C-alpha cells in the first residue's frame, strides 16, 4: 500500500535533527522517529484495510429454545480499599506520615445480576429478546420447563425457565443475525466489471438496499412486492433460509421489479457488488403478475444452478413465488456451494487519496512532536563519561 511510503518521513526527520540539533540529540534518540512512524503507519494500514474490506452477511437460523434467567446475586471480592496512615523515619532522622492500603472496607461486595431473556438458534447463537417476546414464544411452543441453576448465591437464588421448539416446521421461528467478514471484492469492483451505481440509477430502476433486521431477529427477504400479497411466499422463503442457513450456508433474497427492463437486474448486482459470499439473489421483472425476465447472481461455484433457477422462473406464465420456494429448497440443499472468499486474498486493497494524505499528515505531525521531545529533553550529545544531562 502507498501508505508505507510515509516511512520515508522519519528518514528526513533524522537528517534534519542531525544537521541542525546533533548536539541536543543522542544516538538512541534518532531511532524514536522510526519506531513511532512504523507503529503509526501499521495501525493506519490495518484500520484502512479493515474499513475498506469489512462486509456484513446475514445468517438464517431457527430458534431451538427460548430462555428466561431470573434475577440473582452473589458475593464477590470487595473493591473498596481502606487506607491507614503511619509515621516513617528516613536515614537522616526526618519523620513523615504516609498513607497506605491496609485492607478493604467490606469483607465482600454483592454483585446483582438482572433478569434477561434470550433465544438460542440452530447456528449456536444467543440472541437477547424482550420479556413479552419470550412470553409469545412460550405460548407458541406450548411448553415451559424449570431448570435449577445450582448457583452459589448470596440472598437471591436465580434459576431458569425454558421453552423448546418441537422441530415441527409449523412452529419454526426463523432468525436472522449479522456477521462480519473480509470482502476484498468490495474495494475492487472494477476487477469484476461492477461499475459504480449512481443515485439517479437507484431511483430510476427502483433498486433495493439490504433490509433492516426488525424485532430482534426478523428480516424480510422478498423486496419490491408493492400491491402484492406475499405473506405466504415470505414464510416459505424464511423457512428455506432458516433450514438451509446452517446446513448449506446460503441466504436467499427475492427482489421484484415492476415494469423495469432486464438491465435493472444487472445494475442491482452491481449495486450489491455480486452479493455477500453466502447469498443467492433472485431478481425478477414483472409486468403486472406476468414474469417478464429473471436474473440470478451469486458467488456460488455452481453456475448451472443459477441458470436453472432463471429458466424455472421465466417459464412461469404468472409469478408463483411459493412454487419457486418449494422447487428451490431441494435444489439449494443438493447443489449450492458457498464461495470461499479466501480465494480473493490475492486482490490488493488500494486506499483512496484522502486516506493516503491523512496518513502522511499524521506521520508528519508525529515526527514534529517527537523532534520537539528529543531536542527539549535532558539528554545531550555523548561524552566519554556518558550522556550529558542539563
């Protein structure tokens, strides 16, 4: 990265210090600008690279159980020190009073743990929920079980209650969680011919952004269905993502475009830069209820699956998202292979000009500060008897 060129600045700093202030700077102080600059550039390099390559993907899962942990407390070591005073005498007979820690005010402190509610899902994740949300799940699952936590408590023994999913598809509660990963394609869109998408194109083609996660863990996956009743289809695709999210590491989105040309699907792919590594994105153009076109994009190595999905959709006379979900579930389970983004580790991440200039400014400022320090401190040029002090 070009930011490493900033390491030339401490070289200039050293030459300037030696030429103008060599009697005020000792030998080992000439190393300080290099060390400070190296640390600063290294930190900036990591921050810039993470900022440019950090991406968020969405995982689907199914709630396996809901849990309620009661309030409880416990004894913990005291953290409030007690101080005493004592009189000491030095070698010259001078007395003084000093303060020292002679113990703790209390024999122990009490740590209070508030109640909380959470769910666990098929991805072995824990997601906090509200009390009312927990009560809804207890009603939905139709069971509740007491669990003795056998805590080493002080005055309040908090235990647990849990409600378990019975593995039926009818009662499956789908979750969506976010996870970060390194995506080197993101700052290298030109390598894959993904041009920048303007705000005008987003508005003109009715492109979609990633939907937010609502009520702890719910995210819609069918987008652009204005005027269409897609509740049943949404449920089918949520089940697909829930069951296959942990098994096949796949996330399906269905994006609908009304009265838009096929280019809308291609530009949507460019906007999402090919999608996240686990996504299988289906874009469908509609003329009323009639299917006009379909475009599927994914980083999956199985291109044939994308082609077959497009053909299945375009062969429909009218849009039928439920049949699409039913057909797609076994196809993804058997044929989908998530792309390993480690394969893109060869891509170089070039920071923008403003980031490079910022690094140079920070390194210059650091070198100015270090130079002032080494000139003004108490050490001077090396003499036979050691470094001379002020």
